[in-house]
């Protein structure tokens, strides 16, 4: 990785991550190379997350998929939290 991608690594919580005696361990191959971090403190996070939630909800209602609707609800909650917390421009 290089540039802006050097700041964060994204892992799935359920994949090869353990906390023992305060230390976090994980398998290096567990990194999600297509994962992206949007921090709620980012000034632009709330509208981005709200748009994402709305697009998922639109499809969820059209295909009547309650699992997708639950995912949309999660991102809508994150958008609401970001609106409360967002206060700074993103940095690298």
C-alpha cells in the first residue's frame, strides 16, 4: 500500500482477530484490501453515509429484503452519529 492507503488497515472482526492480555493479534492475510475507512468525525461522513444508507434502503424495499433493510438501518444510524460528531476535514 502507499499514499492515503497507508493510514488504515481494515479487518473483519470475526476473522482471525484475538485480544489476549490487552494485546490484539491477527493474521496478516486477514486484511481486506478493498476496505475503506470513513471516520464519523469527518465533516463529510454524515452525508456520505446517509446517501449510502438511502441507496441500500431503496433496493431493500424494492426487492423486499429485510437483511438489506437492517444494513441500511445500520448505516443510517452511523450517518446520524456522524452528523453529531463530524467536525473536521479528512486528513491523510
